[in-house]
């Protein structure tokens, strides 16, 4: 089964689904599984302790699949490793970049020089206009309820607003875990979806089983929004480890984050601490697990290919059901 939108040709994929890059989650195995299933996944270099580790992952991906892959770059000032990460990605002839949290201009310029495409995360129309002017090829609409660093605007408002006012292909990033969500995103004008949480509960995902099971068992009520882990608001599963850490930033850090001069350096330190905590998560020492509200829709652990096929089949059913509702609504009472 396939579904074709403008995203297929843009990213070289069979179905317009992106496995969102995920801190402490995504590795080469998941990226290869996505490419082999006809979609694409993004890999964050910050999941590797060293640049050489990241380069090794890119080599593994190249050896494991001929399909596309994306590299996720955090483009704010807190990412002091950005230049090296970009150089490594360019060296590996990365075909797609996904930028988050800042000014993507340098990445766009150098990626375009290399013939690659750039998708930029945005959570407002103003940010969408900025990255469009910088040359982005498509937008990830980071919406309220998403896993990772969630947005604050409902997909029902943000996706069509970006479509109308920015005029670039828009991918709905957040809240989608099945074909009904995909159909809804397409109806809003999106050209595809970026899904994270659903793919954590995939067989090829290398996280501890407890994390996968926690997603399968979770309802949206089990999620907590907090900036405690990275200094940026993110969505996490409530676990005893999260409760122990607490959800409020310590007062001195709150004050430093408010100051114009101190915000940047504090953010850098927070990012370093976050990356240490995430290493502990990978070593299975701490259950600090990010997920989005779509966890409520995840009921089983499946392979990436099964998730894609199921999503596409359900998309067809949702469209057919929607067409039926449409006919019903226009028939005389
Ligand atoms: C555990 C986790 C880690 C994430 N880390 C990143 C990241 O490092 N970079 C990024 O651009 N997005 C990150 N995200 C966001 C995802 O790429 C994706 O946009 C999001 O998960 C979509 O929402 P969903 O979880 O409701 O499907 C993360 C999401 C999760 C769940």
C-alpha cells in the first residue's frame, strides 16, 4: 500500500511518514528499518558520546540501506558541537536534514550546496516565515501534545495556518500514531506526518523494554510537561525517577534562565546535563522517558514495517469513513 503527497518526491519515500529524530532513542538500526519500510527516520548526532561514534552510525546506515535518512541538528547556540556534526553529516552525503531549536541558516546553505533537503522544526507561523525566508524546503509543525520538546499550538490551528501563510510543504509533527491521525493531518493541508512515540514501541527500537511497555500502557494522563530535564519544555512519562527529579527548575536556574546575558550559558549547561541524564537512560539506569500524548493510541509493539502498513491501511479506512460522514452531512434532514 502507498500514499503519495508532495513529501514523497521531496524526501524520496514511498509513504509520507517520517520517524522523528529522538534523543536517547534513535540509532542506526531504527533508521535502517524505516528506510527499508519505505519511509525515513532522522538521527540525532547528540545520541553519540563522540563525533566518531556518530560517524560510525552514519557508516552503519549507509551499509545497512540504500534508502534515505535524515540527520537532526540542534541549531541553537547551546549546541557547541554543531559545526563538527554538520561536517560529518555532509561528509556522509546525508540527503535530508531536520533542524531544531534555533537559526538554521548555515545548515540550509551548506546542505543546499550539497544537494540535500532541509526540513525545519517550527512551532509558530512567525518562525515558519523566518525559516522559509532562510530557504527551508519544508516545515515540521511541532504541535501541542507532541513528544520531545512539544509545541503549544493545536494541530488544528497550526497546520492550516502554516499551509496558508508560509506556503511550504508542512509535516504535522505530534499527536499522530495511526492512520486516522494521518488522514486528519492530510485534511488539514499537511503533506505528511512525523511520528515519534509510535515508533519507540517498535521491535527495531533499541530502548529498554520497560520504556516500550510504559508507552503501550500509558494514557495521555500519564504525561508531564516539564523543562526540568533540558531547560526547554518537553513531554515525559510520569515515572518514579521523574518524580524524584521533580518538575520545577531549581530557583537559581530559573533566575539565570530569565536573564538576557545568563540565559545562553545556562542553556548550554542544561543541555550538557540533559545529555548526561540521557546517557543514563540509554544505560537503563534511569527511567526519564519522553513521549507524546499519542502514547494513548499505542497498544502493541510491532515492527516498523507493520506500523507503516497498518497506518496506511487505516488511513484508507479513515478517508472512506470521512467521505461517508460528508455525504451524510449533506443529505436532507
Ligand atoms: C523520546 C523523544 C525524543 C525526541 N528527541 C528529539 C530530538 O532530539 N530532536 C528533534 O528534533 N525532535 C525530537 N523529538 C520529537 C520527535 O522527532 C517527533 O517530532 C515527535 O515525537 C512527534 O510527536 P509524537 O511523539 O506525538 O509522535 C523527540 C520525541 C521523543 C518522543
